[in-house]
């Protein structure tokens, strides 16, 4: 059942298989699953294994088992490692549009220049923008934000919870869209994947909201469909840090193998009943 302002949403849970899933992932998956289900839509699982050096099949396998244990029914779409050709052809289009440049900076060089210019750690200081780097050494490809913004004009994106956001391109810096060691960057891959998978509601934690303007701009440049977003609060430890994969708390798989009831855990998370010391912020 659905109504006009609650259309059948296609949502996705998109874990990077570089470690076991924890309660925070369960919460995120439940949000995506329940919004799709309540609207008569579809909940997708996409394994984001673009980072070949850190991704492991066994973590993808575990994620599938964890979702089933939580009682979440999903349709799995191809993993990112199956989609490199589509990333490459999008890159080629952006290069042909003259919106990119090669960047040979190391992380240290970027940090030093950021400090010298008083920039935030997210904002690339522009070192390589007009440098015409030799392509003999390893390089990343960056999007020239000023050129991109001139082409797209002002853009907004809409969050189900926090409403409409106008993008201020001047503060974004030039994001990496193709990495030195690995193929496409998170920004390019996730934007293309969500469009290819027909995702209409992108659900993820508020920690990724700062990435959304880049995705909205790439959608516009590449003529992709534009979803709405739902950035949910995060489960946090007592000290305010988000429950991350590498912390000491038991993973979902630990709980599953210890015989805990996944559906009961999902039910408690839905009811906002959180383990002591953990809050949703
Ligand atoms: N693969 C990302 C992660 O595991 C999530 C990306 C997204 O939801 O946009 O953090």
C-alpha cells in the first residue's frame, strides 16, 4: 500500500566488506528496509567492494547472513567490483567535458597546503588544478568544481528529514573521482550505482551527509536520476563516537553465532530500546 507522498521507495544498504557488521549497521539496514517495506517498495543490498585491497568475500557473505538473521528480506544487486566499466565510461565523459584534471599530490602534500591556506581537511587546495601533470607518474583525477558549477547552475538536494539544501559549491573543493591506486572514488561509484539500481531514497547515516552535494552535482553532470535522501542519526558510544566496525563491541555475526535472536534485536532497535551506554544521535 502506498500514497502519492509516500511512493514505493527503492532503498539500499551498501556495506563495504572490510570488516564485520555491528549494531549501527543493523540500525541503518533496518531504516532502509522499513522505509521500502512501508511504501510497498524494494530494499536492495549492494556490496561496495570498490576498495579491492580491503574488501573480503567472507565479510560480504557474513553481511548477507546477518541481514537474514535480522529478518530483513533484500534483493541483491551487483557488487561494485562488477561495475568498473560503467565507472570508466562516466569518467571518460567527464574528461571529455573538460571538467577534470590529473592530481599527483600525496596526502602529506595536500595536508601541508591545506594548513598553509587555512582550509578544512575536506577541501583540496587546488595545487594541481592548472599544473598539467605528467601522466607518467601515478595520478588521481579530480573534478574541477568551479567548472562543474558553472555548467550545472545552482542545485538543491532534498532530505526526507531535514528538507531542502542549497549546495554551496565554493566550500566543496575539487573531489577525487578516480583514485590513484584503485578505480573510481566512492563519490563517483555510489552515484552511478544508485542511479543504475533505480534507488529513489538513499538512506545512510548523517556522517555521510557531507558527501551528498558531490553526488547531486555528479547526477546533474551525467544526466542521472535524482533520488531523495534520508540521513539518519547514528548509534553512538557513551563518548559520542559512532559505533564503528573496528571497535571492541560484539559484531552481529558474534551475536548470531552465540545464538541471540536477530529478529528480537531488530524489534528492540525499531522501538528505540538501545543497549546501555549507546544512544541515537
Ligand atoms: N559503503 C559505504 C559504507 O559502508 C556506504 C555508502 C553509502 O551508503 O552511501 O560506509
